[in-house]
C-alpha cells in the first residue's frame, strides 16, 4: 500500500510514523482515512497488494467528496469504522474522476484488491468495528435498548451498574405454561386400535389420541403448502396438538412426504384399510391413495435410511429437553424456528445446499438449537459465573451447551433414537460438524460479525448471487455460511411475523427477560439490558431490535435470495410502524400519569 500512494514530487506531505508521502491535494478526510488504512490494515494489504511505485504523480489528485462516497454505501456498512475506509477507496477510484485517471492499472488493481481484503477480513477486525456507530453512541449515552442490542448482538461489553444495596428483591413472575394432557383417554384409542394398528408406523401415536376434528385440522396445517407459509401460527398448532408442537412439526418436515401421506390415509373414510397385516411405506395405494400420488418433501427417510418411528422418538426426547416453564425458550420456540427455517429454505436458500445431508443437518440443528435453555441468557451466565460459563470459558456459553447436550446426552447410548445411525462415518462427521457450526452461530453476539462476513463474500464475488458460484467458492464455505445465517434469522424472526404472533412472542420474551432481571437484582448482579421491568419499554425494545438487527439482516438476505423476501420485508415495515405508534401511546400514557 505504501508504494501505491508514494509521491515523487514536492507536492506531498510525509507521515511521521511510517515516512510515507501523500499528495497534499487529497482532501483532509481522504488523507486521514488513508493513514488509518495504512496503519491498521497494513499486514493484510501488503499480502494482497504488490506492484511498482506510483507513476504519473504529477497529475491532479481529486475525486468526488469523501462523504458523498460514504453515503453511497449500504446503510448497514456505512455506519462502521471500516465503512469509512471503504468509502475512501471508493472516492479515489470513482469512475471518471481525476484521481482514478492518475492511477496506473497496477495501482487501481491494488486498491480494488484492498477493498476486497477489507470486506473479507471485516469480521476479524474487532467487535466494535462491526456494530453501527449510531447504535454504539446511543448505547454509551445510556439508552437501554441500544445497550442491549450492542451487547447481545455485537458482543460489546457495556458498563453496567449493580443494583443498590437497599433494592428489595422483586418476586419472580413467570407465566405458568401447562402442557395439555398428551394422551386422551383409552376409549378413543380403543376405537381405532385394530383398524390403524399398521398405520401407527407412519405417524406418532399421539396423533390417534386427538379428536377427529383436531386430526383434520392438523392434516391441513401440516400439509406441505401450509408449512411453507410465513404466516404459519405456531401457537394455534400447539393448541390443536395438545402441547406437542415440536413433535408434530418435526415429524411433518423431517418425515415428509410420508407424514402427509400418513395423515391422508388416516383420514380417508376413517382410515379404511381392510386388508390385514402390516402396511409398508411402499404400499400407500392399497389404502385409498392413487398409485401415482406424489407429494413434495425432503425424503430423508429413504436418503439416510432412518425410520419415521426413530425420528418421532428422537423428537419426543428433544421436546422433553426444553423447559416448559420458560415463557420463551421452550419447545414452541424450537418448533417455530424449525418451521421458519423450512420456509426460508423453500424461499430460495435451498439453492445454496450442495447435498441433501446439509438440509437434514440444518433442520435438525433448528430443532435442537436451544435444548436445556435455563431461561437466562449468556450475559447472566457469565456475570453469575455459573458452571456452564466456567466450562465454556465465557464463549458462546449456552450455544456450546446446547450442542454438547445433543451429542452427549440426547443421542449418547440411546441407539433407538439415533437418527444418524444409517449414515456412513464420513456422513456422520459432516452432520456433526455442520450442527456444531450452525448452533454456535446462533449466539447473538456473533450477529454483526456474521453480517460483515456475508457482505464480504458478496464484495469478493462482485455482487454475484448465483448459488453455483457460492457453492464453488472456498470449497463451499460461503454457501454454508448462508445456510447458517438462515437458521440465525429464523431464530430472530419473531418481530417479522404477522399479528398476533409477533405480539405474543414479544410478551413472552419480555416476561423471560424480566424474570432474569429479578434474579439478577436478588443476586446483586448487574441487571442486563431490557431485563429491568421498571424501566423497559415494550414498544421501544422492539423498535430498536427491528431497526438495528432484524430489518438489516433480512435486507442482506434479500441481496442473496432476492426473489422471495418482499413479503417478509413488507411485514417487517408494517410491524415497525405498529410499534412506533405503540410507543407514542406509551409516552402519552406516561405523561398523563406524571401530571399532578
């Protein structure tokens, strides 16, 4: 980089640190930014840029104003420290500018290479550099919502005040979530026992415990078309299936299309199959389905030699690993993330899948990504120095615990629920590595770094969004990163869902946050952002979350899979408007209470 901008005439200024000469005719902003590039990105730049000293230095160096170039950057990129560096390069290399004309081809190539280095290395340049400056500024000024977002999604450590010694401990208020009776009386089971004995191989035994009306509703809700809907109501499903949403969603997705065929068979004239004996998966036509009937689905059952009964037993155990007392991080949340991941795959993310084993791994990861969640986030675990925080050295504490729990306890020696038992050793290693990477990437503190990494891949490939190019880039790493990002977006998608779903999730997550804040106050720990029930605004918490985290993330995904994001982004804008109006009402109510 030094040799690219060194001047040979007297119209220069010399950096006293590195003795490099710079053109006096660069703007002061360009000069200072370029010095920053030299001193902070020198190692990467010197590896990427080599070439002869600058020639034609007598030509006038000028370009469009730096701030004009800066404002031309995408908004999420603009408000970062490395965004200013990119703007500097863009301003110097602007098409038609005098500064670009003064560069030799080698110099122009070098600056373009440096731009790509900055983009690709962005995620490794430090945590705060990835977080929007405006978010950091409001967080440092004391705004609780911004402090939460910077801490939770950027990993920025904010100064926190411990509660006063005289602060009375608040009683923990957690909504009691009672699971409905998982099995109805034996009378209903006895009615169908003989007629559906063999069909039970195709669907969970809990299915026959439901009323006929509930089974018909499930058949509609768990159809392939319904499962692809963004407005899918996971709370309605949970109510219909007696509080077993993960079991039924997991069965419908992981066992598709057999799950859909099974429901069709069970509901055709009361499951009328008069031929005695066992009905195998290869003989659905004998029970009333047309021989040429083919349904859409993943076909994991055949691809990976796993029986539907094994998948269902696995899902039962996984569902039991979620704490039903948690208002938010429970099996309903896991089912919602699994269904949303499926939706995003069908929206276009599946084009980045190299083989079906990746889809299988991603969907399983969605189902297990929060098992054994204690209802208190990483911030609490670290501040309280819990056993799990000490075990995982304060790094992606809960995420490491979730994935470790899967392989050490859920699977472990239980061969009857090992959904990977039909895989080769090579396939199993691939699945395990994929699940570990993907679950750990759901750590919210990695959000801005992952955003920067994807933007870097886009820049390196000059904005090309052809999935074939992504799958071939760096041995498929870029495409895998897209799939990991998809699960992360599913995990934070609640504010992007239609009403009344997004409101219900908001109340649940705040209830869990407040319970954590009560515990932190009782234990004399710093109260985590958004966990103080006395100061947290319901509307304000969602406005900041949407503006800084959710909307920019889905806008980035739109650049990668542009054909299907319109509905989701429209819903996000609608929800943001809803919360802005709610905030006005909150402030009016607060001011009326403050009046004497």
